[in-house]
C-alpha cells in the first residue's frame, strides 16, 4: 500500500472519529436529564473521544513507513565505499573496496582479460560476461553502465521494489544500499 493511500486512510479515520464525537455530544445535549449530569457526561465523552483519537492516531502513525524525499537524499548522500557479493539469503560472501578509485570493470577474469570485480568463481558465472558492466566515479557519485552483456545488468534502488534493467549506453547513478544484478549474481553497494 502506497504512503499516500496510508496517509489518506489516516485522515479519513480521524474525520470519522470527530464526526462520532460530535454525534455523541449531540445525543447528550438532547437527553432529558438535569443540567449537571449533561455537563458531566459531555466532559467524560470529550475526554474519552480525545483519548480514543490519540490512541488511534499514534497507532496509525506507527504503521506508516513514510520515506520522504529527504530520507532518499540522506540515503544517496551516504558515501559508497564497497561493493559486496550476496548469496541467496542476502548474506555477504565477498567484498571489494571501491573508495578512492575512478572506475572498475565487473565481469570474469579470462586469460589476458583481468577485471576489477571478478565473478568467475560463482556457480552462476555462465550468466556473467567477461566485461559485463563498468562502474565510474564522477562528480562525487558512482554510476553503472552495462557493457552490452548477454544477461543484462539490473539495478534495484534501496527505496524501491522493482528492478530496472539498463539499456545499452544507459548510466544509472548508484546510491548506498542499491542492489546490482549482474546476470544472476547479486551485488550491493555499501
């Protein structure tokens, strides 16, 4: 469920709570009882409605997981220092330090062709081209570009669910915690 839908539901719920409180107050006003009982009941209903709305508001806010543009900017500002290889359970099995470098080639070491991030020892190495993708550092950010590989290069941003597969010559800016799909291998930027 999107954050806008969640916020909309929270607003609707709050308005319904206010309408219910008004309806209860109206019922109390027209009861045929003495004035002091009416006032006492209205005050108690008001306190009860305030407590009820406060509890519901707190519960609703806790359920919302809003990622604003500010949090996305904070994610992207975090310095990228390494690329890690993940297994099927998303556990780190290999790590490459990339801070201080200007460019790196991801692929498989074959005879005369040596790459910076070698994935040739993986069980899924047949899905990885010799020179599969390149990482470039420019203007304080890392970018990835596919080298027209057979199985493609995909990116899943840290704050998204979908994988975007790169077109030929397309460069994507990487942010901390983004996932990189090199064939069937999964890397993460940290």
